[in-house]
């Protein structure tokens, strides 16, 4: 009997790479800060918006009151006065 010694062939290791990546701590922190700032800005906008609307209505009511008392001599002056209410 003869003993044959076989040299093993090198085994190629195949590594399957993941198609998605694990989020890093910095990206999680950045996203958290962005969401927090968006929440704060939207909440403040919601608090400021009713004041802006009431200021516009107050301005408009004053202009209409002046128009009814005959302060404006032409419709152009009245429209011009109304246009200033939206720019504040």
C-alpha cells in the first residue's frame, strides 16, 4: 500500500459584504439635533402665527375704519394703505 500525501488546495474565503451600513454615532447625533431644531422651530412658528394674523386683522380694521370716515380720497390710496398691513 502506498500512502499518497495530497497538498490541500488553498481555500478562497468569500466574504459577503452587507449592502446597508450601520449608522455611526455622529450621524445619529446629527439627525437627532436636526429633528429637535425642526420641532422647536415649528412650535415657535405656531406660537407666533396667531399673533401675526391678529396684527394683520387689527391693521386692516384700522385702515377700513379710516376709509369709512373719509380719510382716503381715492380707491388707490385705500389699496395702498391695505398693502402696508401685509408687509409688517
